[in-house]
């Protein structure tokens, strides 16, 4: 039995405090990871505050972990003790449902989240997961900044694979933040012509440095109207209400608007423009282990890097406050 030293919120909205718990016996498909770095995500804030009414306390968050394998069950063959690995939002798949058998593990009917009732996350010195949810890091990828790739990175990479985005496509990335700054890099490395749509004039130069070929002010109706019919794909990473009909007008015929940011309010859409131009609306969340592995190799090959700020683990409450302030640029990582 291992004793895990973690940081936990004892109740909704409270500061995280040192917390210890015992791991049960190691299962035949279990993998124990010594956590060295763990990214922060807005989902951690929502769970800490019990926004969705499903958080079990004490709450130990953290689902963007990188570290070293310290123990494996008898049936684990794809990683070994000492390997550098990462763990994202999912820590268990059934491996028998149609989705798993089709390679869409992230759509598994019995998927277990890394942070879920009865399962503690990676705000700790050790985190346990099962089977293919633990993914080996490429040799050329630095562990200290790779954690957010297992959440933000795979979120924006998945549609490139699943929806057949072509290197010849012209794409737009709406919102240049924790997701968007990676989408710009992926789009350029994919071979696309990339336009950044941002409401922040201060981000223009940075967006260009990250891979954008052009920048449009997303709050300027005239600028958006001038770009009508320009894009094959628009990747939306924002969580605010916008004039979605104006955004859709920027798509070419048979274009796609793909939602990656969680919308707090319903999106008001006119269906006639969608029908006449045969446009598509879609969305997705993270990706399968195979797609995550491909994404990691893609990042290593093209030197795609997460823009991060680092905090020591014992400064976790300061890090969460910085994330909550909206001032993080662009992802926060805890160092153990």
C-alpha cells in the first residue's frame, strides 16, 4: 500500500490543503506514476467550486500530469518502470465497447475521468491510472511543459485528424488563449494558411509569432464582414457569446465551424445559411490515446511548445488564483 501526499479542497470553494490517502493494491492493469509536473485547467477550478454539482470532497484535482512510471501491474506491456509518461483527463477505458474497439477510446461508454468520484487526480506526488490511458513521452519532448498537451493540446489537435483538415485549407482560430495559442502552432505546422481571430489588439504580434499569417479583430463587425467566405474551417476556442451568424458567414461553401470552448449560453444560429452553403457545425473533446500519441510526436517533430508559467506545488493556491484571474499566459504548470 502506498501513501500518497496530495493537495485537496475539503469543501467547495475552499483553499487546497495538504492531504494524505492510501492507494489500494496495484491491479494487474494499473500504472503508478511519480508526478513531476502537472498543468492547471479551468476544469480544476470548476470541480473545486462544485460548479456542476458532481464533485466529491475532499477534492484532489489535476489531469495534465507528466512524470515517471514507478510501478506497473502484471498485464502492463506498453510502458515499463522508469519510462517518462503523461496522463490526461481519462484514466481508464473499458476496452470492450464499440467505441474502444473502433479506436475512439475518448468516447468509451464506461470511461473514467482522472478526477472523478472515487478517483483522485495528480495534485499529488503519485497518481494511478490504468492501461493505455498512460502514454509514453517522445524522447525529444520536455516533461516540464508537456502536461497541458494532454488536455489543451489534444483538444485542438483532435479535429485536424478527425475532420480531415487539409494542408491546403485556410483556417481561422477564434480566441488566442490556452487553446488558441496551440491551435495556431498546429495549423501552421499542418501546412494551413492560419488567421487569428482575437478581440485583443495586444495579441497581434504574438499571434503572428505563434504561426498566424493574418489577424482579424473578432469584435469588429466590419472586419469580420470583409472576410466573408474566406475559411474552410473555423476553430472556436472561446466561451463567450458572439454573433455566431456573422462568424458562420466567414466560412466558404461546405465549410465547418468547430466548437472547442464550452459555451455558457445557447448559441443562436440561423439555419438557412447552413443549408444553402452546406455548412457543418461540430464539436469535440480531447482524443483517443492513439491520437494523443500522434500529437506528442507531431509536437516533438515540429518543435511546438506550450507557453507556460510555472509554480511550485506548495504554491498551488497562488497558481489557482492566477488562473482564476484570467491573467495566465497561457497555461500554468505545477512543479513537484
